[in-house]
């Protein structure tokens, strides 16, 4: 009888409550590549009112932090670039002579 891998201590014997899961890895897992359209679609779905971002991420099979990173990336691209400071000239207000 082979040892029960799923139980603590590797003891033999099985329980009807024990569920064994074996994962066979047949190749090297590579990173997924998302097209810009797919990223935009997921970000748009996450921005819908009442949407839970973690639900969108879970359905897409990605981590929620990845979705937040894409959102940050797209929002920075679409935001207009403004200078950090706008020059101003302060001019004193002159009162008419009759109001003094």
C-alpha cells in the first residue's frame, strides 16, 4: 500500500473525507500576453459603477494588482500633460480716485 501523500505525516490509510489532488506539469508555464484591447476591456469593466475590481480580476484569471497596474497605466496615458506650475502675474487693484 502506498503512503497517503495528502495526510500529515504521510500515514497510510484513507478517509472518505480526504481528497487527493495530483497536478501533472507537462511544460514550462510561460507568461500570458494580453493585447492592448483585452487590457482596455478589463480596465473599462473594472471602472463600471458598482463593479468589484477583484471580481473582474478573478474572472479574467489575473491578480487584482495587475488590473490596478493596467488601470494606472491607461489613466496616465489618457490624462493631459499639464505643467506642474502655471506662471502668474499679480497686479495690484487700483481704486478710482472718487472712491477714496
